[in-house]
C-alpha cells in the first residue's frame, strides 16, 4: 500500500478508505486534505524517510535480540519483575541493567530509593511535612520507573492505579507518577531480594487502610451541611 501511495497509483477515494478509528468519520475532510501538488522530489523524500525508518527498526531488532540474550542469565528475576503492573520486558530489563540483581549492596529499600533519586528530601518543620523536590540520582532508572508508573496507573483494578488516583488530584500528574515510580522501585527491590512474584493488593487497599478517616471526613462534611448522621454497619 505504501509503495502504491508513493507511486501515485491510488485515487483519493481509495486513500480515504484506508482511514481507521476516529478518522473514519472525517473522510470528506481527508479527501480535501489529500488534494495537492505531489512532485518527484516529494516522492524522493518520502522514500528516503521510509528507508531511514526501516534501518532504525532493524537496529532496534538487533538490540532487542542482544538484550534478550543477556537476560537469559537473569531469566527468573526478569520474569518476576514483569508481574508488577506496568512493568513489561523493556522495563524489567532496564531495571536489572541499572540496579543489578544483588540487593545486598543496598542496606535497605530506602537506600536504593535514595541512590536512584526517587525519594524526596526530608523537609519537616514544627511537626509538619512540607513538599520538596526529589534528589538527584540515576536518570535512566528514573525515566524507566516513570514510564512504568504511567503504564501501571492505567491498569484496571490495581493498587498502583488507586495510588495514582489518590495523588494526582492534589499533587499533580508529575508528582503522582514519581510517587508511583517510587512504589515500583520498592516492589522491584523486594522481588529481587526475596525472589517472589508481585502480590496484587487490589484497588480498594488504600480505602480499606484509611476507612475510619474517610468515614469521619464524610460525617464532618454532612454535619457542616446541617445533617445529623447515625452510623450503622451493614448486616
């Protein structure tokens, strides 16, 4: 199809029929957009761009093959890391490449988090904790964890999604992703250290932990609206 497009062997109607998804509703607009002056030098530049893309794809394939070969040595832990929601093949291999598989070099998960640059500094005054920036650390690892955090926040019925939703409203998207990435790093530490798969806590885990605070909060809000609330547990 691409070669036919470049050679000019397809009509505007045939090209508009290739539309997928939301573009299917805009075929008339597509037909108007496809009307233009397509000359030989445009054809040459398209071919050159496609050849460049294909060459990069081949390099990526070779790199993926070499990474998979290296992961054979760490196959068990590599697969265990992928049990974390949002952590796929690329994420698992990147985590192993950056922190290794021997967690004895880190005295605790807090040391690993600090080394990676995924733990915020301690800014506390008069018993109140204040927001502050994360410290410097491993940029490649932070990028991988943030990418995994974004994927994990979009999974269904998971603890990581619940964690992201509980933070994004008051802290913003970037800080929420850093917090979720920090959780993924702690999970990775435990998985690599104890050689156990990730155990899903569920989307209701945070609500169950804060049940009493949530109930009191809603009661106070209703009292402020002038309602008298009587609490009874369901049978």
